[in-house]
C-alpha cells in the first residue's frame, strides 16, 4: 500500500507542475491585460468606453485552492511516511517536509485571503519549485518503502 501511495505522490507532483505553470502564465497574462486596458479604455468598435475586468484575483483564488489541496495531500504523505516507514532518513525527511509544507500552506493562505494583493504569478514559482522537491522526497520515500517492506518479510 505504501508504494502505491508514494507513486501517486510522484504523479500528483508532476501534474501539479503543469497546472502550476499554466496558472502562473494565465494570471500574469490577465494582470498585464488589465494594466494595458487601463491605458486604452475606449472601444472604437462600439463607440463606448469599455473597461476590462480584472480576472487575475479570480484566477489567483482558483489556483490557490488547487495549491492548497495539493499541499494538504503532500502533508498527508509526509505524515504517512513518518508513521509507516521506520528509517532515520525518512523520519528526518518527513519532519523537514512537514515544516516546509506548513510554511507553504501559510503563504498560500495569505494569498487566498487577499488575491488582489498577492497574485499567483508572484508566488506560484515557489509552489512549482516545491513540487520538484516533492518528487525528490517521493523517490526517497518510495525506495525506503520498498526496502523497509523487504526487511519486514
């Protein structure tokens, strides 16, 4: 069961990297579109003024919820590794992982409370970099889970 759990961690991290990069690009594009539209707010086709809506806070909030779900799942795998695999390496990595994910959850909650103040394109790279680190931790967890299981039998 532990092996499947850590393989799913690897798969979720890969998926999150793609989703995170997508949302970074979308939020950045929405922010720049809004800024540029404020310079030219007159629509010549309709002969009326049209102001672009700022979609960046909505996209940031959506990305923040997805990131929160991902971080909670990563926190769960860190706890699972700490409880199920009894090697010193995994215990140390799990404690480090718990601390790092805890800090990232706080940053994410700050972003969710004020999506117009802190946007996803500003902090999303931090979450994507964490996902790369989570892949590394997941590989170590997987190797130790296989070794620990082999020792038990």
